[in-house]
């Protein structure tokens, strides 16, 4: 059982356990020792971050811990999470670290890790690292302490990799594109890449101040970008989150399309071109039932996993699939990247617009989703509301009401202290009633 690691690394409120400078130092020491198993040779780690103020603190603490075990640290500065996965592998690093709490508010932060192959760590590796944190790590001898230096071209290396995933002759000339960077890690890279491809770029969320990441912008709050699309008569909008590993698309009418719609588009187009491996798309249990039906109509399968993009990637690697993702906008195209890449996925949507000469609205709604309702209940540290008999009884009754009519999914968030209650059902009244019955039971358990 992991105590520190959630579904996407370690995460929490900055300067509150476990996201303290002291813990980051200990984590750095432990993960450095874990990946530096031999005494000789060159051992290096790359560290990227988003734009949160606390990123400076965690960057320094992690660097201290890592160098104390003899690891050489290469500091990338603010770059998207997928850039860290890319640079870990391309720079022959033993480890990659991204300091980010993704779509969470600025007061939160997190630390996620990539192995030397550029993929996120397995559950087993995280368990072993936690054991090292608990046991403590003996530092290296004074003459074997690692060095740290800044790398200035990480953003440009990432940009060239993203562009290379597109057809060689693709140009975006004539397209007016709104790009919302959530005041986050892609605030410089994303507008630059779009401009270099020929688009007329209208940037939103590109003035980070350390506190405004994801605030009223980005993939979780796309209203500002949608309004900008309408106001400027743009052809399309791309909304990234704080570390740019997820994306939400906006068509020319201001209508939002989630990750399920984008995956449906890419899966069917790739299948038609003979590019989709295994005849399947990998997505989580949160993806809409309408996506599954749409794929089935095209002779394709939906492989479902637990929530978390790394579980999607694990299934993709196990089954030899090359396309997967989450409804929230993590889109993983393993022919080009080792993790979700919001900008890359958005560019592939634009590529389909150019290739077919179609407006965004013709591509952004691939299927009619089954009505889906998601509500969250926040709970206090140490609480286990799902284990209480009253809550379990409410869940059983809700499941019984949906038999043959829909489905119910209840889970703990792996990144926040939330119980997520989601249901799908064609009957809107039954959907609302079912979700509310579970939410009420969980809320009562939390309050008591």
C-alpha cells in the first residue's frame, strides 16, 4: 500500500504534509538512491516544473536530495509534463521529475516521476521508493556529490518533437487559433509552436505570476477561451491545463468538446488510415458509454482501465495499443509520446481540420454522449466514508436502481481528498436522484 503516492505522484497543499520542503528533500534522496544503484558511471536526472510559486522551493529541495546521492541534476525550468518524459529518454537520464499539481489551484503542488524509458513509474516502484523514504538514505561521500545546471533549450527540443508528430507538409496558414495555456507550463511553448506552423495565434492564460495558474482559465475552466473564440471569430480553441498534459477543444461556435470526443475522432480516423494498433482505444472507466457505442459502430473496441493516465499507458504497453486517454483530456499517442500531451493532441485535431477542410464543429461532436452526472464530496484527512455501512447501503440501492438502465461509479480521487460520484443513465430524473442519494449519504458520513 502506498502512503505518499496517489494516482499521479505525490500531491497536496504546499508547505503542508506531504508537500513540504523537508519531505521533498527526503523524496529526492530516496528516488536518487533508487535509480543510482551502481557507484560508478554518470547518473543524471532532469527536473521540469510549472509556474507555481512553490515550484522554486521544491525544485531546490529535490535538487539537494538528488545531488546528495551523487545524481547530476539538469534543470529544465517551466516546461510541459510531456517534455519531461521526452527529455528523460532523449538525454539518457536515469530519472525525470515534474513539479506540478496539474489542474489543481496554485496553492497545491505535486511531484511526479518518469523512469529512464520516459514512462511514469509503476505502483511497485513507488512502494519501494516509499520504503526508502521511511528507512532514510545514507548520503554519498563528499567527493561524490552530484552537480546541478540549467538547460536552456528544453522548450525548443520539445517544440520540434511535437511538430514532428504531424505530417511533414502540414501548415496551419489561414487558421485563427485561440490557445489557453492556463497561466501554466506551456505559456511560452504552445503559442510559439502554433505560430511556427503558420496559425494566427490568440493567446489566453499566458501571464503567470506564481498564483494564477488554472484560475478562471485552462481545460477545467474553458469559459474565457470560449468567449475569446467568439469575440475574435476564431476557427478553433485549444485549452490546456497547468502542466499541459491534457486538452479540451472549443469549436468555432464556442462549444466545448472533451477528451472522449477527441479520442473518438482520432480513433476512427487512425483506423481508417490503418494507423490504429490493435483495433482498440484505451480509456478509463470514466469515459462516456456513448464513446464505447461509437467505437463499436466502427468495428473498434474500448479497453477500460482504472482512473489515471499512467494506468491507461500501462494497458497500452501491455496490449500493444497506440492510442488512449481520459475524458478529462489526457490523450496519449504512444507513437510520439510517453504520456498525455495536450498540445500534441490539439494539433492533431487541427491537422484533421486542415486535411478534410472541415470546421471544428464538424469534428468536435463525434457521438451523442449518454447523460452523465459527476458530483464530488470533500472529506477530512483520515476519514474513510466509503467504508461506513450507511454509505455502502446507499451505494447498493443506487446500483440496484440503475440495473439495466445505466452505471454507477464511486471512487476516491487519487489527487485530492474527494469522493467522486458518477453515474450514466438516459433517464435524467433517475440519474439526478441516484447520484444525489449517494452524495447525501457520503456528505452525512463526512459531517458526522
